[in-house]
């Protein structure tokens, strides 16, 4: 069991992380570069103070080798994009970058060393951000392991910040003067919806876990009923904020997330309170799909319906320039195929390939996958994809294999949040917003700890759990073997 001192330390760390997430979110989502330094400083100090060698504590091991390697390689790879390399080596690693350096020779600016990134200063800032996301990921995972008997405590900051954002957005929508931004503390409605769509699954699944807990105890109480009512009211608040943000992709991603969670709840015997036949489970999944489809038809307000109508009638996607933007990003990817043009180098490198809307500067591709492929290249994109795949696989496995029922519900919420942001990233750049990326790292940390056994398990169950090594309980293992 966790000691009282370690419990206080874990709560303090959780409060600090919650403050960092709230501060970054309320500072326009972290888009102002000068406002990031405070958060980076706090996370850096936390990383130094809580490192295993300095704190004397042994951290819970990451569950698989792929995750360990990718979590280490990703920030190292981004830093490699900043390191000055000989131009002769650049001709091998990135011919397009070396040609750009050679073009400076006729104007008397010949250089002997250059970085893989076309914008080293911006790439270094993103290196610091990637390190910050990694710190949040590791600390939240460690906290979830510490609080594995009360794992929903780690979710409270997400619910708190999401409630404030949703409430502020609705107040601005219904009571604003018209001059105010209607999307909480965000300047863009798509990013506002992106944050809420990742927080919503936890507001939906937490009440289910509370009901499951009350059901297992076998007695009715007023407190769980009030908690469930309040949490579902909070979920309704977030859902209303997403709808009234008028973000088309945010609305679609949210419905997709709800469908995924409903399918996992009703389509797997491990998550069903009443185990039925396979036919009944498929009927349940069909009902979820029908409800989601009905929500798509009947829930959008008139303003959002008009936005969808513009998309269908006048090809709003092309008129907004996104289709052209995606098509013109492909040549950029081909120009820097292996190592990319460097994180945050899209705006500089893309200007050469931009044909449509030449008077408009595009600093984002409005597609996280295309932009990451252009900036990281195939090598960096593969590292990030391997990390993402490990997180999603662990979360999915936790929905059906975790021995703790509440952990399974938490895993369903994680899968729902990951499904929402994965869908939304097809048409926006939520991952380039620090607040949303921090929230994603937070959720990934929770997802990687859902399979950690709860202390309420018997000793024999703990020893037999695949994620618990014999080194963690050597004396108990010897006694059991006897």
C-alpha cells in the first residue's frame, strides 16, 4: 500500500500538474509562445525533482519495450533536427535542405554547417514542448499507478478544466455581447471543441463507474445518485459546448467517440453487467449506432446545420482552402521524405509549394497527420506512430482484460477520447495546440496504467498479473511457491 508521505507527495504533484494544464488552457490554449515558459519551467523542475535517481523512488516500469524506446527516441529525434550538421552530410540525409544552403553561396552567405530543420529556433521550442508532454505522460502514468484504488482522482483536473471551459463557452454564446470570443478561452472553435471532446468521455464514464461501485456494494445511497446526476449534468454541459462551438469536425468526432464507447460497453461480455448472447450484443451495438445517427440528425442547431449545408452545396471544404492545402502539402512531403523539414518548419518550407491563395500565409496544414509527416519525415513519423499505437493498443486491451471493473471503464473513456482526437485531427491541427496536446499526453498516461493491478486484488492475483514482475514481490512469491 502507498504510504501516507508518498500519498501527500502524489497529491501535491497532481495539483501542480492540474495547475499547469489549467494555466496553459486558460492562456488561449497555449498559443502565445511567451506564455509557455512558466509551464515549461514548472514541468522541468518536476522532472528533475521526481526523477528516480534523485527522489530515491522506483517508478513503475513501462509495460513494453516498444513504448520505452519510442518515448525516448521521439524527443531525441526532434533535437537531432536542430543539431548543426556538415553540409556534406546534409546532402545525404536531406538533399532539399542542402540545396537550400548551397543557394546562399552566390550571395556570399555560404555555410559549412546547417540543421535538418528549416526553422531551427521554432523546432527547438517544439523540442521543449515534446519534452513537457513526455513529462506529463510519465508523471500521470505514475500517479495513476499510485492511485490505482482511486484512479478517477487523476481524472478530476480534466473534468474541472473542461467544466470551466464549457460553462464559459455557453455563457459567451447565450449572454455575450457579440464582440466576445464564443469559445471559452480559445481563439478557435475547432480547438475549443477538440479539448472538450477529449474531456467528455470521462464525464460520461465516471458516473458509470460510480453506479457500478454502488451496485457491487449491494445497497442504495443518496450520495452516489447525486454524484451520478452531477457528473452526467457536467457531461451534458460539455456536449452542449461542443455542439454550440459550431465545429463540424468536433461534432462528428464527438459522435464517433460516443459510438466507440457504446460499442465497447455493449459489444464485449467483460464490460456488460448482464452477460447476454452474441446476438444481443450486436443488437446493442446497432442501437448505439442508431442513437448516434439520430443525434447527428436531430441535435445540431440551425447554425451548425447551415455549416454542414454549405459544405455539401458549395463544397465548403475547397472554398475554405483545406483540400488545396492538403494537396499542396504532398509535394512538400516528397521534398523532405526521410527526416522532414523540422517541427514548426511547415510555414517556411510550404511557401515554395503554395499555389492557391498566395496572399494568405498558411502555418498549419489543418491535418495533423500530413503536417507531422512533412515536418518529421518518415523516420520521425514512424516513431510517433509506434508510440501512439502502443497507447491505443494498451487502452483497448484494458477495456477487456483488466481485472479491475473501474479500470475497464476508465480504459473505455481513454479509448473514446483517443478516438475523438484521432478523428478530429484529420481536418484540424489540435495536436499543435499546447493545451490540447497536454491533455492528450495526460490521457495517454492514464491509458498506459489501466492494466496495473489494483491493491484490492489478492496477493496471488497480483503475483499472477502479467504486468507485475517477481522482483516487485520477491518474498511473497517465495512463500507462495512453498
